[in-house]
């Protein structure tokens, strides 16, 4: 067997591990009102970790009149921004 094959397999496994770890990380959402709106939209308990994968499933966010001042974390999902205005 080629000597490079085991190294190639190791490289692929490391890439897979890092990509899975990146999507499983919690998304930082510092604004408590934005976090509450996202938790509600995702059906999550208050204070539960929100992952990048979960943010990717968020298609709409109803946060009118929520007085949100910081949109940090929202960039991790494809949410429609006009819902926040």
C-alpha cells in the first residue's frame, strides 16, 4: 500500500473532526432580547446552547418591538433581517 494513504486518511479524519467541532460550537448572542427571540423561534429552553447548525435552520425571526440593540450572532443564520426592523 502506498505510504501516503495512511497520512491522507488521517488528514481527512482531522478535517472532519474540526468541521464537526466548528458547527457544534455554541453561537454567542450577547443581546438578551435577541437571544430570547431566537430561542423562541427554535423552540429552545431559556439559556440553552444555540449551535451554528441550529442557526442555519432559522428561516424567519419575529422580533418586532423587541428593542434589540446588538445583532451579534445573527450572522450565523440565514434569517430574514427585515423581520427585525
